[in-house]
């Protein structure tokens, strides 16, 4: 007979771990399902400077490990599984299915996060893992004294470019606009770093290499002139795609597949809530994910009490 939980949380990033902490403290039988390693994208971030309580910043892995430990201490169960295939509703039961397992709960909190977006240009997929990367913290050390490029101009792109200067001899930032989108304090640090060169108003058109990345081709959007830059690696930070495929046909999403909720973070299905980067919100930050995880947990508890 399938074991039944009060709450199943899909995803063990900051939103999911916070939700698990709150539901655990509420003495709800809680299961957190994670397809990879607990911590989500935050765990791969070298330094988080804008999370309250850490004036000198905190390592992403360190912070999320503390969150995980806290959720476990208050009774949440964490299980690593194959990816969730779909969710279903059967009366008062909320059902989570993977390819091999079925889990049943009275309520679900979707905190499945998002993944880096691929640009879809020639060479990107072919050279993935051979110089094409989406995680500077994971792969930066492989590029000691080498030349790399970072694609993007937001906080993640510029922060990871700064991190890569610890290893690389030179870091190009390729940005499609004439101004960066990163916070001003982050921009100031990048401009002051003599290892960083910014290629403005440009799109990455191609990654070239035989067996590994050897160069990139960049096109200026104003002149359409193309220039090749010899590089050993290229890191993509051009946005994210929500991990919400398993919601298709069951939960309402917006035009970019982010989950829509009301002010209580309840989705279009009663008893199913969403929090963090998978939700249609304005800011993808750890502090936001933590707050939404707490709110979703409290509202899941209220839902369970009311039905």
C-alpha cells in the first residue's frame, strides 16, 4: 500500500527546503523529492552577497547545506528520485508520479526551480561538457590560465565572470546591449577588474572546436560584423527555463511555462502550491524563494486543516 504524506514538496532548493522546515515544524508528515542534489542552483553559486544575515557573503553550497540540515532536523524526509513525470488529483489525494514510483499526499508544494537556458546556436550542444558550460562554480577550476567567455549581462553572468577571474587569464563578457543589467555594485567590480573585457552590443552566433571549444564567433547587432575570439571555454548565463513540464495539462502556467498562483501561492488546483524560481514572480533570488517557501508551507497547512 502506498504510504501517504501530509505534504509532498517537489524540489530541494531554497524554496523547497524552507517549505520543508516549516511543514516539519508544523508536525506535518513531509516528503521532499529531489531529482539531483539538494540545494538547487543556489548550491552552485560561489558567493551569495545579498542574503540577509551574512554581511561578508556566504557560499551557496554552505548556505543550502545548512537549510537542508535544518529541514531534516525538524522531521522532513528528503529522497533523491528520477524526475517527476506528472501530478494527478484523485479526490482528496494529490499524487506525484515518477517513471518508477508513486507518492500520495494531502497537499503538494511545487518548488522545482529552473534550469539555465540554452541559446541553441551551432556548436553549443555538440561541445557541451567539452568547453561549453552553464556553471562557473562547477567548472571554473578547469580553466586556470586560460581564456574564457561569459554570455549574458545580468547579475549571474557578471558575478560568475568575476569568479572565473580567479582562474582564467582573461574573461570576455559578451552582452547584447550597450549597458549591463547587473546591479551597479557588481558592474563597478567588473569594470575595475583588468582581466575582464566586455564585448558590447553583440550576439554569440557560433561555438567552434574539434573535440573541445577553440573559438567563438560574435556578431555586432549594429554593424552585423562578425569577429572570432580564441577561447578555451564559454559559459552561458542568458536566463532560465522553469522545471514545470510535469505540470502540463494540470496546472495553469504563463506564456513562459512559469506556474501561476494566487496571493496565497495556491495554483489552479486546490491543495497544490508553488514557490521559488518555478513560479511566475518578478525576482529570482534566494531571499524570495525562502519567503515563498515559508508562505506556501503555511498555506498548505491551512488547506489541510480546512479540507
